[in-house]
């Protein structure tokens, strides 16, 4: 297979249970979201992001991608809600 045919493309299960290097787990960002911004949304993001590695180890790339998208969604909403809360708090004390 030549490089022009996309020899670097991984379409099957991850061999040996190794993680897909292109798939982010969002675990560190989820923990930071929990500590700094919004505890409930951050906890859900941590749970979703911890499922990603397990699904990749099982070879379920579609499930891992869905879990990553869900973790990313909860992470973004947690940060947004946290920032809105900070703005309201500092506006109230000013």
C-alpha cells in the first residue's frame, strides 16, 4: 500500500488493546472542570472520559468515539456554566 492510499488509516479494532493515538480521553480536562468550574457536570465528564480507554481496549472504536463526544459535551457545558456562575457571583459582590 502506498502512502497516497492512506496506509496510516486505522479502521479495525485496536490491536492488543492499545489506545488509539488520535482519540483524546479528556480526563485531565474533566478533572480540571470538576475542580475549577462545575462539580456535577465535571463528574459526568469524568465518568464518560474514563469509559473511553475501556472501550478502546475492547476494540469498540465507535463506542469510544461516542463516549469522547459525550465527555467533551459535558466538559464544555460545565465550563460555560462555571464561567456564568463566576460572572454572576462577582457582579453580585461588586
